[in-house]
C-alpha cells in the first residue's frame, strides 16, 4: 500500500500545471459553495427571525382549528390567566395574550375592512417588533383604554393622524352588533405594506369589552430564545396546557407556511446552480485523469506484461484522484472558512438587495452563518463527484491489452 501511495503521489506531479489547474477548479468551487451556502443560511435565519418577531412569534397557543379559519368563537378561555401561568412556568417574559377580530374601520372620510388585535401593552413589545416601529405618537400604555395604534398605510388610506377618532364596527363573540370609537395614539411603519395596511392594535381589555369576550382571547404568542430551541419549548408548552380545553400549540411552520415555502423554493433553485458547478468540476477531473491514463498507456502495458493486474492500476488511478481531491477539500474548506468568517463579522452588502430586504423585513447588510453543514457539504460533494468522474479512466484499464499498449507512441 505504501508503494502504491508513493507511485500515486509521484504520478500526480508529473504534470504539475495540469494538476494545479484541476485542484484550482476544486478549490474555487469549494470556496464558492461554502460561502454561498453560509450566506444562504444566514439570510434564512434573519428572514425567519425577523418575520416571526415582527408579528407571529415562534409559536402560538390557540383553540384547535383556529389556525385554518380564524372564527371568532374559537377562543382560548381566560387568556390572560393562562398567559400569566405560562410566563411563570417557563420563567420567561416572552409570552403575550392576544385577541383578534375583523372590523370595518371608519374615519370621517373613508372606511376599510381591517384586522384589529387586542394586545397586552405590557408584554406585546417582547413578542413583537411592531411596538418598537411606532414612528409617530406612542404605543398603547393602558390595558383598557379606548385607543388604537395603526399602520402608516392604513392611516394614509383613512386620512387620519394622531388624536383623530376611528369608529370600529364589528360582530361580537355572541353574534351581537358591536361598535366603539377609539383615538389614534400612535402610527407604526414596519416597511411591509401589507402589514401597515391591514393591522391595527387596541388594548386587550377594551377589545374584550367591545367584542363581549368574557375574558377569552384567540392566541397566546410565545417566543423562544432562537428558532433552534423552539421545538423543545413547544413540547414544554404543550405539556402545560389545561386538559379538556381543546387547546393546541402551533409552531411557526404552521403559522407561516409561505415563509417555509419561499425558503424551499430558493434552496431548490440554488442547489440546481450548485449542481451545475459540481458537474463542471467533475468533467475537469475526468479530463485530467483520462489524459493522464492515455499518456501512460505504454507504461501501463509494460507493467501489465510484468504481471501487474489491471485492478491494481485502476486503484492507482483512483488513489491519484483521491489525493488530488483531498488537497482541494482541505484547502477549499480552509479558505472558505476564512472568507466566510471575515464576512460573518463584517457583513456583506449585495447590490440590488434593498427591495428583497424590505419585502422580508431584513437588514440590507447580510451576515453569512457558517455551520458544520455549510463547511463540509459542498467540499464533500465535490470530492465524491470527482471520484465518480475518475471511475471511467480507471475501469478503462480493464480492457487494456499489454501488447497493444506497449506499441503505443
């Protein structure tokens, strides 16, 4: 084995320029794969965290079936008490109760149908970024005051400003007609037009009075420290729910299916591009090894005439490819890790990303997130396909005839 290893290493450097060109192709592809995959994972992480923290949260406690049709009668009984219990049991303040209703909001000039949320002013800021996005006025500060915070687009559509009144017309939990007049105390601007146009928030106490909720709500929003810890926290919350209330915990995949689908679609298109890159590198390895075998045809013929089996020559060619691929993997992983680590600390601004960043509530500066998967997946795939590409030159030696090979020029 030691002799074959030395022969493989020697043969690898018979044509150093060709070897380095092939290693360079592997090196470039490995560095690019590591950096791009790390950048993707970093973008996905930011997209998930910012989207969920904007409004949805990592999970929500709801009545069974509420996530599908959001009917007013599908409620969480004593929602504030249950939220308080969860805060104590989880030892976390990242829990807030909400109620949701659909109303006709009317100003002096216009009317629009919107969703109104009843929120706990003391706890909503820790589960949602909306309170921190108030650009004019202030956020809600009383549990049962007749006040409202609206989005910038909705304020423009209704032609209202701070201190103006908005009339909310709706149907209560018991089916009766409900109405209230609230004062605009704040206007938020999230940068997401759909959110700013269709959402308004009022204190939970006032919401329950207007909609005749009798202390009930529709959801309890819970945030985990990060998305990786959400499944474990979800299991704990599920175990804390009271029996017989038909309550369930919905994770962010269920609450935001479009977000997961967008990530999967982006990954599919990206992996297709990565696949093309890997195939091109594989053909480069195939070309290098096939030329190497053809150049040594006479030499192979002599060694076979002396009794060396074609299988041993095939293993020699595969070992040469393995050595060349190992150099590409090690150097590629090292340089890819260094490049990614630099931009992980300093960030990267991609031209033309402003619109996409605004759409998903992302910062313009992106930070790649290097993981074991992004560090090893690309180089190992390139290495594997390089070995597959070398199979044909290696197998070709099985049909090599010693006499004909020794006559080759």
